[in-house]
């Protein structure tokens, strides 16, 4: 029986002190923990070493593909050193002996509700629905107040050289982050792409996809397949700056948190809107393929009451 959190990103500054993984009343169902390291210490990040408090194995140096398994109780108190540079990526899983805590079934039932309803199946559009806007607030203080922090989606785009234009009313700026949950456009070096993204997550995912796949994407046609690019007018520029000021209260924090990724900006140096426009379509194709896979697999998952069907065939 399995519980999992999706990929965890440990940005610079992240750490966790001594703890066991079942150290809260609501975590008592955890029997075993498994951490799969998705990238390597020394290559992708510095710091972030894993330590056991007791026992023979004291320190684990994360290396891509390694899986660390231990009991979730106080026999295995552990900690993670502060990440001092780069981004540490892990996949964390918890196993329970108690089947009532099986998260597969919860997820399958949720997915069935969404996808076995024909109406929602037909109306599917592969754009991510953002969570509430304060989910994306980050600040140095524990209390994530928008007066001090940064909006992490916006900060990530900013560090990669993009900014955002929203044609929404001026007074929407008052609502700050909520503006990012509405349709918006991307700008870069005073140029504006007329294509309208559904929301900030849509824009961010296309940018990430472009960074990931830019070498594999088909060559752009001479004209942009999505919208056109214009020079930002003076009033538009003012609006872009106003939004930036409203969403990034702590500029230094934005760079500290995401700036290490700047090697990616070399890929963005000869940025080409036509290529980017190809990425918009390619991303849409990619996500709708994933969606089709999910619909195809769902009956099988329901049948087996599990998403992760391990095969025990001997080689
Ligand atoms: O990422 C790791 O190495 C361990 C993470 C951890 O201790 C936890 O998530 O409870
Ligand atoms: Fe832990």
C-alpha cells in the first residue's frame, strides 16, 4: 500500500532537521519510507546530504537513480543538510501496512469522478487549473504574506527573462496574484506575443517545455503559428512593470530561489518567438497524449485497484 508525494524540489536554502517520518498523529500509518534521488549531489546541487542519526550508515550522498528505504519510525531519525546551490530533486514514497490508507484507491476514485463523466471528458482542454493563488506565494518569513514575498510562478518566468502582460482592468492589479489565474500574455525584451495563455501555469509550462524540448521541436515556419509579436507600447510597458512590482516584492529572493537555473538562459539567448510558438502547439499535443493515456489506463487501474502495477516476472 502506497502513499506518495510528487517530485519534490529542494531549492537553495531548503533543509530539514532531525525527524522520523511518522512523527505526527496523522502520519502514524507510515511504515516504510522510500526516497528516490532524481539528480546528483555535486552535479546538480551542493549541500543536501542525507544523515541518519544512529546506525552504521551515517551519510547518504544523493545520486540520480539511487533509492533509499528505511522504516518510518523513530528507529530511523534522519535529516537533510541545507542545499547550498542548485536544485535537489527527489521522489518520496511512503508505504503503509494498513490498506485503508491506500492513496492509489483515493486517486483512482477521484480520477474516475473526473474522467468517467462524459461531459468533462469531452470538454477537456489540456490546460492546468491553478490552485488558489496564495499557494504560489513564497517569502522569507514563515507567514507567507504577499506584502513581502514573491509569486513563485512569476518569479520563475522573470528569472528566465519573461514578463507578463494582462489586458485585464487596471483595478485587477489590486487583487495582485488573482490576475495570474486569468488569461495573460508573455513579453520578452519589450516584445509582446499576442497569443493568450489560459493562466500563469499554462504560460510557465509552455516555457518549461520549450526549455526541455527546444532541440527536438520541428523547425518553425517562417510565420508564427500562434499569434504575432509586437513591440510593447508605452502604456503596455507601464502595465507590465506595475504587475512586476506588485508580484515581486523581494527581487533578491526571486534570484536567490531561481537564479541558479540561469545556465538555462544560455538556451534562451538566441530566443526565437517562432520556435517558441512551435512549442505552444507541441506542448498541447504532448499533454493531450498524456490525457489520452490516462483515460486509456483508468479502467485497468480500477480493475486492479492500483495505479502502480509492479510486474514480478522473473527475467
Ligand atoms: O529527501 C530526502 O533525502 C529525505 C526527505 C525526508 O526526510 C522527508 O521528506 O521526510
Ligand atoms: Fe524524512
